[in-house]
C-alpha cells in the first residue's frame, strides 16, 4: 500500500488545529488553543510548536537505539497509547465488517516478484538471507533463495483469499491486519515516530464485486470521519492520486476505470477534494487523507486505494451468474444469462484509517501537547497518600487494586481487569509536592487517601485536569468510594472522553 516512495507514509494536519486560534464557538477544540496572530500585540513571545520527540521523552513514551535505527522502542506509557489506538480500531471493525488476520513477516522473493513489488518497490525493501550455508534454501535453479521483510500486507491477504473457492455471495470480504511492516527508509530521513523503518499499519483489504466499489469506498470515508472526529483531528483534506508517469502495472483503460470510480465516490461524499497527478501507487489510484502537524508539515495518514491489478496477478476469482455482466459491474434480469455461471476477478480496495500507528501517535502527541483525553492518557490516575502510616498506605493500595480490577481472588485468573493506568505515590514527601508532580506529569485524575478517608474507605478525588474536556458532567472535586470512581472512569473510557 502507498505510493512507491511513500516509505514514511507521508501524512498531513491542518495548521488551524495547533497554530491558529480556534473560535470560542468551537468547544471541542477550546482547550487546544495556542498563540496566534490575534495575540500579536502581546509582548510574550509565541511558544514554539510542540515536538513529539521532546514530548515523547518528557512523557516517557518511546526511545530509540543505535542498534536498530528507525525502529522506535515504545516504553510502557507509549505502549498504553499504542494499544488503546489498536483496540479502538478493533472495536470499530465490528461495525464495518472487518475480520482480523495475522500474517507472516517474511515471504520468499518469488511472492514479491509475483505481486510486482520486486520490480517497483525493491529499493524500499529489506532482504533476508540465512548466515548458515547448511540452512539456506535453494531455488529450482540452484540459487540461494532469498526472503524479503514485508513492506505491506496486500500479497499476504491475496494468499488468504486464494486459499479457498469463493462465491459472489461471499463478497465483500474484508481483512484487517496489524502485523509490523518494514521499509528501508534512508537513514538521513529517520525522525522520531514520523519517519521510521519498522511500523504498524491498521492495514485493511476489501475484496469486492465491481458493483460494490462505490459503497465500500463510501463506508471507508465514513469510517475515517468517525475515527478522526473521536480524536478531534481535523479538518482534513482529500486528494485523488492518479496514475504515475512510469512504474505502474496494468493497462491505461484499467487505470481510467479505477480513477473514475474513485471520482464518483469522492463526489458522493460531499467533501471537497483535489487531484494529485501522478502520485498513485504502482498498482492503482488512491484517495489520500491529508492532515497537518503542529509544525505546519503535511502528512498523509489515511488512504483508500483501488486495485484491479493485484487480483489478476494472483489469479483471484469468485464464481457468479452472468459473468460477463458481473465483470462490467452491470446487473441483468435475463434468466438465460443468469443461468450461466463463471469466474470473475474481484476488485481489491486497500485501506488504512490511521495509516502508520506510530506516525499517528506522533501527531496526537503534538496535537494534545500533554493534555490527553482521559481514555488515551497513559497516566490516567495517581493515588497519593497524605502520610506513610500503615493504615493510610493499606487503604491507598486497596483503592489501587479496586481501580485496576485486581481485587478478586488471587487463586483465579483475572477475568475483568479495568485496563486503567493507575499509579500510587506513598512516599513520605509533603502532599503538596506530590500533587504538583502528579499534575506536571499529566495525570488526569488525582485521588488522595488520608486519615479522614479511613473510616469509610473513600478517596478524595481531584478531576480538575479534565475540566476542559468535552462532555464532562461530573464534579471536579468529590469524595467517593473506589468502586464508584471505577464506574465513573470506565464510563469515560467507554465514551472516548
């Protein structure tokens, strides 16, 4: 997926999100405002744009190593954000009809030759060979067989489609895959989470009938709108990337047919779109969703690509009545034609809603700039003790167990962990110092336990950090039991607040 030089997934985020003022009438973005031209009269210098590399260190999200350049190492906080993004997508897959699969990381070079990647994408691929002569494999001609780390999942998903006979009644078939991908990005271009060599993509492939193309693209554009509105990202722009001048496969007629289908789907979306001549993938045209980061740079995140070529290369077919009409995307009521059945090549739609999960993380890190929505916050709850006496510490630890969902019997496996991130600070330092530190680290909820809470086993809760978040209808200061607090916080996570 993606055009042949789009190794880093080139995503885009509009500057008005982060570098211009947002009008008071836009409450969803109210707490994200930064300095802008309307503050030009102020003598206070504008803050520099947020940099996810600096924030990533400060928030302990990720690190890098000289031993694996371009492969970010996600720390526990970063892994929490990553996993929540992936789980969020998995829940949406139920609505949009995707089945998740897990596919190999390496394939023989013969597969990449069949798919066309070896000819059109080899500069961006890693080759894998055995260092042991006794374990190396030979081709039919006696040459050492080479493998390639996969830069994308589409060939593997074609193998799944081809693994059994398919009927027109089975289509559309939608596969999703979070397997890691590798692309040989130039070392000088590597940067944080945005330009990497190893990444995860919310990769999806839809095998459909010609008559289903526009409906599937319409649903995918709706999928994008749902996801980006949840993250409060946008507005974004749509571009149609057309056939490259060279390095493409298939006939010009196939390309024109695919481009026209995408144009119709874009027109039906009701959103503005532009044409990016010659920037399509080597196997088909695509719709790119363009966001702009806090530094003003544009990035392509989501993508929808229409492909008539890969199914032909893999000889993918499904059986259908009136096959000649089916191939043209036409419907007939002629019973004599419907009595005939034959093989038809499916259309393949490549789609990624987040794009690279790592790159979207970088954009979100800068977008929220330390003010994470509670459901995504890697530091959700901090429990503080007023002193380090045994009763107070014991009550605080019990509250942590309840909030984590680990207060059940230790003789049985945990059945319902809350999946909240709950830390505890039981150090003997002054409470005010611990509160300042918790707030500086970005904890969304601060719960305090002291002698006054021991009688009723309650916690004093400060949710003032969530004051600016949309839909917050609960008091910012309250005293409650850990179990009631757990239900409240689970509701916030469920509603993506």
